């Protein structure tokens, strides 16, 4: 996704199970551990400086939205975009076992946030609760499990191991445990459950990684009672100590945060692992592992929820007290407004961003403060957005995961490739897999500062999502700078876009793609900068250039290093990547509005040319029909490979010679990676060799077929058709993880043809497929023979083409 047409392939594996019997029945069809996460971006931890997060609380967002799994790929749906404040995200539903959708996992991991599923037990699930602790008993019906137990409830790791397997196989990072039933065996069952949690946590750490989490929801007590405590206390302490953290119920009084801190301070350090030396048996806990709950719907929450939730955050005080927050049902901003007259996605974005980052102008109306009976009277100032209570968290360090954004909120109206609109949707689209960070420093307004010697105030700016124009993907952002009139026409401005943590003594490359309309009253120059929050320059520029692209877009490129601090060595530095804009006004007296579009921003390792002496080539590509009855429904499959430049004659003959005969590849990962592939179809109405119809974009690869598995579902109703034979050539266009569109096509002439009367069908056999592969190999050999010595890699060639503005068209190669 997105995909042209009205039909797409859904995720083929279960995303939830309503009871353990259904889970066991599905698992019985699986032969051993499996990997369904090949289309999911693997978790890469953020690299954080201790000073930036020490003693500061974290944010866990719990996504209780209409029961879950409601995103519509053929319209604009709710998406979450405030990852720069979010440490962990919990995909919540009321199914027994909730697996986060793969596209949501990728979106969280791209930002550096962890993604948690949910294990929940509600009314009527008491037997399933016993089953989870005791494990599956072959030949015993679920209803009989309780009678199998003797005086002491038996405990096995069976389900803990399976749940950890599922997390590993699907690529997510742990679970929220929500046990909202009383435990029939009281304290005995509570003790067994607490012990079971430690098994689940250790299995997750072993199979998923040290970042794995098990969050306990405050519901069941040590006596097995369903009794929400609304804070950490003696009734839920064992569950907190045996998990990664506790999500407290949200009915707490305004003195509860301080009571929790006082209570936590009295807990024996041997229980929390907060001993001077690392405890050999206990994982260390801290006050940050207490997630104080807030229901955004306001059900019992101090402050009334919604735009009154800031009052609860005032008491939690993550930045000063160090308590964390569990923010429940943040989709309130969509659900409460969607039926209002005139409501649309733009209205949602304005409403949602008000809650998270504040309004661009004016004030926010908040609900009246209601002090619950028994609460201490308190007062609060004006509305404060949610993000103000938490640190700005950067995405992963670009050497660990290249940073790329086209500012996509995960929805759009159309699709663009290199500045050209290739598809217009009827009702819009939603795909969290295509979501990128929206820039944590430009909402609700960029904080512009001056880099010139002027003493007057810096201009102000406003940011808007722009679905009408983009470089790649579905949107850009429009930033409009308002410059007041003066007698000085020169301005040098700093516009920060995104928080990033980078490492000294490493070389990076950054690119920004932007568009600004020509204007007779001003001239502008854009370049990329990296500065601290205090506006100190961090960038040691090695090379810098600007390239003119198609459709009025330009690309600023800078190769740089971080200036080495006095401490020397590899030092992690927090900076802000953004734009330095020089403006010359021919007539500075009147006020001026200067709008520009920002379509793409990326930062990635700068790789020496000696490591790029290869071509990215089509290895093989073919169409596999679903059946002879529906020959144009099926799967397009492809693979890409690299072919190295020709090896010069080897002159090494001495076994003691320490030279190597060619430039080596890095011993760290270097093989090209891809964000996605654009897929196109071209009808050949007169058959093979006939004049083709227009090249039509039909979709992109997505979470089901990126990474190592490169496929795309083809459906006849999604293909372009005018008249004549239904014969098609398919073309695949790679988009590298840096955001660059690869300049050459991977293409294949479909061997399946159906005439307009659907009378004749040609099928691909293994022999014909082999001949296709052989022809591809033969073509590649011929290409190799005709290569010039020392030919640069196509990746490098692509960059060079883009830098001189000649990379707008791609060569077409086809196999028949």
C-alpha cells in the first residue's frame, strides 16, 4: 500500500485470538518457530545521552481505538504521529491476544519507539486465565482444567514461551498484561501469576532482546481480587517487581503521584535491584517504571481528560518528579469529532496537534476542573500540550538506521514519484508502513532564529501539511515565513526541523528536497545546517551543493562531520537538523510572506567511493498466476542483486604479498536496502511488440513484501485497460533507504496474455521461466562485456545524475 484500484491483499496471518483454544488450534498448524517479520522494520534502539533523560519520566501510549484493526487502506483513517515524545506504544484491543499490525510496528521502530501487544482477560475468561498459568494439558477440555489442579496451582512456562515466540516472529517488543477478572484461587493464583510474569519477561528478553517489556496493568491484587489501586502500593507490588513496569489505573486522586514516590522510596533496594552493585537475581527498577494512567476520554481521570488531561500531567510531572505516564485512548481526538458537520482529515490534524503540540495561534478551551470528593483542592495554569511534559526523543542514530522522512502522517490523497503525480485516489489512502516522522521541531510553528547581525525579532512561521504536491510519497509540508517590513532587506534564518543524535568522528551525508516559487521581490538560498538547541553550530562541512530537480524541486546536499568535542573520541551529540535560509528582499518595506515546500529530509552514513564499485541489477523478476481461471490475478516476484565492476588483471604472485587485488566491501552491513518499490503496469493491447499504452503506477510494495521478500499482488480489476488484449508489461522501481529513487527500471514482459474476449490463455511453465532467467543472465553477461573499465556503480551514477539534474528518466529493460 498504497495501491491503485479497490482491492489489495490483507495480512495473511492472524492478528489476534479471542481465547487460548483458538490460539492453540492455530499454533498446531505451525511446524516450529516461524518468521513472519520479514516485512517489518527491526527495532533499533535510540542512542540517548544520559543527561537528556536521567530522572525524567517516559510516555507509554495505549491505542484503544474502536476495538483495533480498523484502518482502511482506501480512505484516510486515524494515525498516530507523535513518536518523538513516545518511548513505548501499546496496540490495545479486547481480544485475548492482540498482535500489533506489522505496519504499526514498522512506524514505531522507524522512530525508535518500542511496540507492545496486549494480553487481556475480562469477564468470563477465568478458565483461560488458569490455562495460561498451568499450560496446555493434552486430552483435557478447557472447562476441566480447574478440576485438575490440586492444593497448589501448577505453573508451567508453556504459554510464556509461546507468547515470546510470537513477539519474536512478528517483530514486536513485548506485552501489556491486563488481567481484569478476579482470581478464583485467590492469593495462591496471584502468586503463581506473578511468577509466570517473570518467565514471560525472561523469555522475551532472550528471544526479542534486552529492550523487551512486560507492562502490568493495575487491576488484580495480591489476594486475587479485582480491585484497582490507582497507584503502586502493597496490593500490587509483587506484580510491579516481576514485570518491566506498572500501568496504574486512572481514577487516582491528585495526591497519588507524591504518595507513589514516597512509597517507592521505602521499598527494599534488594527487591528493586537498586543496589550499589548489580543484583545477581533482580532486574533493576526505577521510579520511571511507574506509568501513571490517564484516560483521554476522562473517565475518572483528574482534569477531565481531553484538553484537560494536562492537569493530570501537572501532578505526574515527568520532567521533575520522574514518574512516567500511560496515556490511554489517544484516538479520542478522532472518535469524538468525526461525525461533526464539515469534519475532515485537516480538521482532525488541527485538533490532534493541538492536544500534542499546542495551537499555532490562539488559546485552547479546556473543560472545567472538577475536584473529586476527597481530593485536595488544586489550581492549574492554561493549557499545556502533552509533548511539553516529555523530552524530545530522536530517532535511531543514522549509522544504526539511516534517517529518512518525507513528513508522511501515514495517509494521503495521491502518490508522487520524483515530483510527478502518478496516482490520484478517490477517497484517500492509509498506510502506516509509509509513515515517517513529521518533524518534531516544526509543529505547531518552527522556532526560527537569526544567524545575521540584526537585532530585531526573528520572523515567525507556520507549518501545514500539503497533500497537493510532494517529491516522493503522498505529501510535503508547507512552511510559510512571515517577514515584517523594515529598511533592511537581508535575512539569514535558521529553521530547525528534527532532533537528531549524531556521533563525532563519523562522516554523514544529509539531503533536503525543497521547492520555492520564484518571486520578483526576493531571492533565496537554502542549505542544510546542524545546530544545538542553543543555536551553536555543530556541522563541519566537507562538501556542499544544490541540484535542480524536476517539477521545480531542488536538492541541497551536504557531507559533514560533527566537530570533535574536547573530550575526543566517539562522543554522542544531540543536535537539530534544519535549513539555513538566506533571503534578499529587493523592497524590504512591505511585509512579505515567503512560503516553501519541504518534501524530504535524510541523514545517512557517508560511504567512501571504494565501497560502491557495483551496479544494482535486476537478478530475476516474474509473474506467477493465481490460477488458469484468473490468469491476470497473481503475484509479481522479483529480486535485485549487485554486480561488481570488472576486476583488473591480478599481478599478485608472491604468497607473502599483503596487497588485495580489488577494493573490499565493508565487513559491516553494506548491501543496498530499500524503503519500498514503485510498481507500474503498461498494457500492450496489440500483443507482444505492439505500441504500448501509457505507463501506469499501480502501487507500492508494503509491509507484506519489503525487505528480503519482494512481491506485489496483481489483480485484474486494478490494472489499466482500454481495449484489445490484456497483455501487460510490469516495471518495478526501487526506492533506496536514503529516499533516492533508483534510476533504472527492473522490468518483465508478462508471459500471461488474455485477449479482450478472454478466449486465449498462455501459461508460464517452469521451462519458460527458466528460459526467462537464462535470458536475463545472458543480457547481464553482455552488459558486463560492454562495460567500460573502472565504471562507477549505478548507485554512485544515480547520485551523480541527480546532482546534475539528469536523473528524471529511467532506462527501460524488458525480458520476453
